[in-house]
């Protein structure tokens, strides 16, 4: 198993980025068709009828959010920048699949900074090779 990191800068504050990744409504706006949470576990319903119950391993409001999705650990570490924006460091521990995670980060940035949903919501056009997002 390998570990890979990506860094993304947001013009939005850490509270806004954290809300997007840590709430069911936030996750459903850029990541999952739905992602309700119960007892520290997120039930992801992803494009292509893929589902997973992802335990939340660690949540530190506006600083860190770590989940285990499809058996692989993903973490979002947030730090405020000097202009009230956010520097996010995303770490994936698992089989390398850069397209999955870069796509997720682009969708997150589009949603948080611009209010845009880059997903097509068409099951016939879902990226079925992607297990993690």
C-alpha cells in the first residue's frame, strides 16, 4: 500500500471547506449521490450504484477529517492561509489511483469556491473504473 498527497488552495475559509467534506449535505453536493452519517459511519451512495459504509476515523473541526472508504484511508488536513482562505492537504493511503482523487479535489474546489457541481448525474456516463469517488 502506498501513500500519496495532493495540495489544493481554496479562496474559501476552512469552515466552508470543512462543512463540505464533513456533512451529509456538503458531501452530496460534490462527492456522492447521498452520504448520510450515523454513529460515526458515512453510508456513501456513489455513481454507478456503488456503496460503502465508511467509518470516520478522526474529525477535528475545521482542521482534519479522516475516513476509511473502500478500505483505504483518506484524510483532509486544512490550514488557514494569510487571506482567510484554506490550504488543503489531501492524503490517500491505498492503491495508487490519481485520477480518482484529483477528480474529487477538483469537484470539491468547484463546489466550495464557485458553487458549481461538475458531476453529470447520468448513470450511463458514470466513471465506473473509479472505486473511491
